[in-house]
């Protein structure tokens, strides 16, 4: 089944497609479900959300936002990879694409919102536990460049105007049978015409 608007003429734009449930004055509004069916012997169907390319102005945006509530918690956004019951679960990749010759690649922002009367949201980055193998690694890496100083890697604890500022804690992993993990802080070797940091 194909639902689409026809191509526009030379002086117009193609028609907009709207898939939406109606509003409700005394109950929940209708849900909108987009999905593919299950496959018994083959792969499940793919879902693709793609914005077309253009030749003028900025590229079209792809936006998704959960619902707002005036009396309770706002809606959640959940992005989960597929389960692999026999092997690995699927990967989630969030990245900006490479820049052109005269630009820079897009910035990635992972942030919780501000709060006027309570705590702001936490930001948690972690890997899952492993029962018969090693736990996953976390890597924070700044890319290399060919002009100017290398990019910095910075971390700051929170500031408080009425109490103690936030703490920074770096701890190695516990070894319940043998040794705990090692912590290494060092600067990299210098080049021929410089000194190490």
C-alpha cells in the first residue's frame, strides 16, 4: 500500500502528509501505531524515516517529541534495539554525518532540562552487567585534527549557590576474587619539537 503526494510542479512544493489522531476534551486522545509484522522464517520488516535532500537552504529536520502534561509527568521517549535471543542484541547508533569542505560536522547534545522548583534530570551513561563474560567498555574519545590545538575533554561537577558543590568521583572496578582495577592519569608523549603535557 502506497500513500504519497504527487510530485510538485516547477513553482510549487509537493503536498504534505498528515497522520494524526483527533483531540479529546474529556479522555485520552487516540494512539498512532506504526509497525511491521512479525516473520516466522525470515527477517522482520524494516522501518525507514528519511528526509529528502535539497539544493538550497538547510536540510529538512527530523523531529520527535513526547507529549506535554500540565498536571503530571510528561511523556517518555524510549529508543530500544532489538533483542537477540540466540546471539547479540541490536546496536543503536546516534551520530552526525561528515561535514563538507567548508563546514564542521554537526554537534551532538545529550542534556536534561532545567527545573525551577526541583532537581533537574540526571544523565546516566552505563553498560549492562555480564554473567559469563566481560562487562561492556565505555570510551570517551576526542578525534584528531590537522590544524590548531587538539580538542579538549572536560568534566565539571555542579555549582551550588546555597550548599556544597558537586563532587567528582573516579573509582576503579572491584575485583572480588583478585585485584581491583588500576587508574592511570598521564599525558601522552610529545613530538620532536615540543614537551609532554
